[in-house]
C-alpha cells in the first residue's frame, strides 16, 4: 500500500475548537478591508461594516454560505490545453515560488535578480519533470518596479508550457496577466474553460485585506480565474506567539478573502498557501524550517481539509544559507511532513535562506529530493508476484539472488536509481580528492536540463505578448 497521508497534530475536537475561534474572530474582531467598494459589497451580502475603521464583521451564516459555494477542487492546464494538475485531490504536486531579489549562479556568486536570470530559471523548470507549476523565483530587478509583475509573467509564458502562479500589482495589471495567458490559450473563452494561471494574493497580517488584493480578486472574479490566498503569519511577530492562535489568525485571514471572492463571483475557485511560520527570537529572523514550522504546516493541512480548501504549503525549504547538511535535513523535514499531512502542492523548490535566496543548483537538488519523497510515498506492493515465494524457494540454497532473472527484471521498478545521491564506498570517495561533490553533480545535471529544453510555443507568441504588456504597463 501507499504511505498514507494521515499525519496529524490536532484531534477532531481541537479542529472544531479552532474553527469556532476562527468564526468568532471573523464576527467579533472582523477583517480590515482597505477598499470602500469591497466593504460595500460585503455589507450588501450581510456583513456589518465600520467604514471609519475600514472593518467588516462577517456573520456565521455569510461565512458558511460562501464556504459552501466556493470550488472545493479544480484543475489546471498547460499551454496546449492538456490537464496536468487536479488541485484538491489526493496527489501532491510541486512548484517554485519566490521573487528573490538575488540569486546564486552556478559559479557560486550571488547576483542581483534580472529578467534574463528569471528566463533561465523558467527554462530549467520546463525540463524538470518533478516540478509541476512555475512561480517567478527570481525578481526581475532590472525592470522598473511598477511593471515587474507583467514582465515576470511574460518570462513564464515565453519559456514554459507549465501552469503559472504569480502576483499582480493592481486590477489593471491583473487584466494584463489574463490577456497574456489568453494569447497563449487561443482566446479568453479557452482560458476560462481551461485555466492555466493561479493568482497569488497575499493576506495582510494581522487580519487584513489590502486594496490591491481587493482589485485583483475583483478582476479574477470577472474572468473566472482561480485565486490562491497566501498567509504568512509569524507567531510572536505578526501573530500571537502560541501556534494555535497563529493558526486561528491565518484561517480567519484566508476565509475573509474567500468570502470577498465569493461575493464578487459565487463559485470562484479558491485555494490557500500556508507560509505560516515563527519569528526566531535568537536570530531575529523569519524562519521557514523549524520544528514548529512542521507542526504549523500539519495543522494547516488539517484545517484546510476541514474547510475543503485546496492547500499548498511552503514545504521543502531551508533556513540554511548554503547547500550543506542543515539544508538537507530541513528540506526533507518540510517536504515529507507537508506531503504526509496531505498538502496538495508543495512550494519552495529552488529556494533556501528563509526563502530569500534562489539558486539553479537548488532546482536540481530539490528534484532529487522530490524523487525520494515520492518513492517513499509509493510504499510497497504486496502481491503473489512481489512476495516471490517461488523465487525464494528456488534460490534459498544458493545464498544470493543478484543474478536471478527476477532481480534483473524488476530491480529498476522496485528501487529508486539515484541521479545525484552518492552511495559510493568510502575508499572510492577518498580517491576523488574532493572532486565531484554533490554541488558539482547538481550543476552537471543542469547542463543536461539545458540541452533537453525544446519548448517553442511561447517564443512564437513573444511579440504579441509584448504588445499586450505595453498596453497594460504603467
């Protein structure tokens, strides 16, 4: 059987108690909403609104109605209209995330993010089968900040067929992103039927919806484009220090956004991205790879399943500043826990240093990690064939099975062949004299990815994409 995705830290009673606290927060404390138009819409749908404080108080019946009519699962399609992701099912998918302002190149030097560096990252992701979705990992700092969101989306559409996940800075830019996707999809109607894009909309902690978020939600609703609400509460900084309270705050924020989205378009597909974490008091740092982080992610998955919200987690991530042992155990800890807790998507591929640094090398390392996670997750098959009684009976007296046809025919399916992992005996390792390190092997793998790149559809539409971008640029 497969490794069951049933990791839990909350009992059913604790899940319900957290839910009741979320409902109380939404009604008694309310959500700050920075835009009058959205406040008016919430009031029209039954919320109590204080316009002076810019605060909406959401009654239980409104919340329950909106949570019942939203999409509970939905699909994403690639540039050719092929369904490639069922978001909200039982499978775990993997994606980049980021917007780091710097990145570490293959020469080991940290450099300022650029449009060309982002394009290079997207091309690698296109060829790495283990990565299912692409969010801009590197910020295009050489582009004026007011238009970076448009250019970064263009970099995605030109260089990969895979589904995209990106931010928009305003309603105007959100529409521009949609029109660029429609260009690749062959029209708006095709895009609305087979969505390829997921808007990433960050909540504003504590308990707030920003003006730009209101604008993007409204535009996404107009064109029926899914929204993912990313909550990044920091226990001890932007949320109470206790983990349970930080979960309550996070889900109150997400549900507040979902309610607004459903008021604009009932049934709009919505999901959440859990980036909830703790603020490290020793290092004064916003961490993403602590034991508490793993607990928070597990609790977030349980609550998302309770509300039937598709959930992505910042999973395989690290607080380490280099590709060392700490990097390895933290990446595995987050990746394994989130997968086994039932996260539908794991974000963070290619990132480390508290999500503040990206490297191409890390993409290759994380691909190896994903292969291992998914091999563990497949568990083992138990059948007459795999129990192999006849093989054992035949060869038990010989003392070895190495050259048996059963071994030769099945070891490639039964065992995961490492791509980067080193399992050489120690004497062989000593003979290398420090050469052919893990990082060396990862960089060689990047060369193979680069040679395998063959996507052309996006480049064929680049001129039209630029025209659309110019139309919507500030």
